[in-house]
C-alpha cells in the first residue's frame, strides 16, 4: 500500500514526523475547535534520534512519516521530553517495534512513564544540563518542571540551533502548513494565547524563571519546535515576548463579566454593569455561560484586570454552568484580578455569597459591594449595578495606570 504520509524537513538534519488530528474537539475540558497536531521530530544524526512520539491512535501515521526518510529500525535513541499521553501514548509500542538502543527522559519522566507503562523498564534518566552525544552532534537537556508537568524538559540541538520545547510555545491547531510564517500571524497569536490560557497559565511564575534560564544558556535559536502546532522559524522573538507578557499577568484596563441566567434578571444586571464599565473607559467582554464554552472565557481573562461574576440561585446553589466555569478558572489561577459578584434569586439567595467565596479562593480582590435582587431588577437595582461598574472601573484604572 502506498504511503500517504511524508516527513517534512525543518532543518539540515531534522524532520517533522508527527501526526495531524483534524477531529479532536476536547482536551480534558479545553475545547479545541481547530483540532491539533502531535509533533515528533527525527534527527538524522550518526545515532538517529526520535524526539517524542504521538498519541496512541496516531502511531502508524508517525511511523509512516518516519519511513518516508529512514527505516524506523535505524532509530537508536528516543527522547521523551514530556510523558503526557498525547506524546507518550504510543511510546511503549514504538519501543517494541523500533527496539532503540536507549530511551531517555528526565528523572521525573522516567518515574511517570513507569507508572504509565508498567512493563516498560530501562528508560534512562538525563540530568538538567546534561549533554548527550549523537556522534556527529549533541543534544542538551534542560528540565522545565511544572511547565506543565513535573517531568517536562526541553532539548536543544546546537548543530541546527533548534529548541525542542515540548508543550511550550505550542497550540492546538491542525494545519498542513508546518511553519509559523505560512499561517496568518493573528491566527497564530490567538491559538497560542488560547493554549497558554487553558494549559500553561497556572505555571506562569515558573515560565518567567524558565525564560530567564534559557536566556542564560546563550543558546542561539533558529527554530523552536513545539509538540503541538506549527514550527517557529521566523520572528522567534515575538512568541518569546508573548510568553513573557502572558506569564507576567500584568492587568490591563479590561473587565470580563461572566454570568448565567434563568429568566434574564441576572442577564439584565450584567448588561448594566457592562455599560457602566465601558462608559468609564474599560474594555468589556461579556459572556453568558448559557451559550459560551469555558475555554473562551479563560482566553479573555488572560489579559484582563477584572473578573465580575453573576448567577441566580438554583436549589440553594449557583447555576451548574457557573460552577463549571468557576471551577475551571480557579484551577487555572489567573492572578492580579479585582472583581465582584451579582445575581438574582427567588427566596433563599445563596448564589452571590457563594460566588464571592469562590472569588476569594481565587485571590480575586473584591473591589465593589455585591448586588443581589429578588426576582426582577427594577431601576434602583440597575442603578446599583451601574455603581458596581463605575466602582470597579475606577479601581481598575487606578491600578493599571498606577502600575505604568
Ligand atoms: Fe501536549 Fe502536556 O501534553
């Protein structure tokens, strides 16, 4: 049978041999409307080396791409930069097929892979800063623990000036174009930001340290080759600068209002708060969780300075779609936010208190009194909502301008 899959050469000695997942739409809660890629890279050194593998169902696609360059049995080393199953799911069976001389991972990666593939022994640990000779070229490893798993590491190939960055600088974006300069910049920045917000955001303080650590190596970089999305070969400074910006979580004059509604009362309150914020000079993004996916909200929170949340009370609780987004947001640990809570109720009215409690756990500074209303807001209640918007706007603009 003819091989429909080909490797793509990305530098003098390296080929992309990954897989394209056109149909995936969910990555453990993060919606991926544009699919993804699982990138693996083949280094044609004296010791032919494979960097990462692919999700289990895509093993044959990866092997077919490798075969377009070399017989897979010629691969001597496999490096596992990251053991999450979208990169290691096929590792055990690929080891069985290829029978490489050696497989390497970080020390935490070795433990994780043993916990995943209980029969797979003999994976060797490499240390932070260690160099591995491939004969006519070297690989250097750097641990990047918690970006975004304990095992995560990145690998540098000095010969071709490539950094294999595993999930970092990646995006869930299925394309046949393999390089960043073949894709519109706005699409790249949207997808990379969405990926950062939904995956990397909780580890932002570690990202800042890792960026410094890479800079201190003095590595010359021509290419950044992540485990998802396109390979960066043009204007690498831009994506590095964006990572630095996102990781710093400096608040901007932007508020995100997130609410759910039963009979449009909480929705009317959200609208009044939004109008007041906008009139005061704050950019506003308004999301009804009746219609919005949580991933979209997190993308907008990435550079926001205020998070204002609303829910009616249902059965002594917030609405389930608000519980969903608040749980997701809390886990992603957005920082430096101010906020407030609002909502309607019929009799017991716990929702606003519960939302404030969650904001507190998220370390969001409550910057305005909450507003709640029995059943339907009248003009007096909507005035209170407008006041909330004005108060948050004043506090946010003071914070943002004071930080400049
Ligand atoms: Fe792409 Fe953390 O796996």
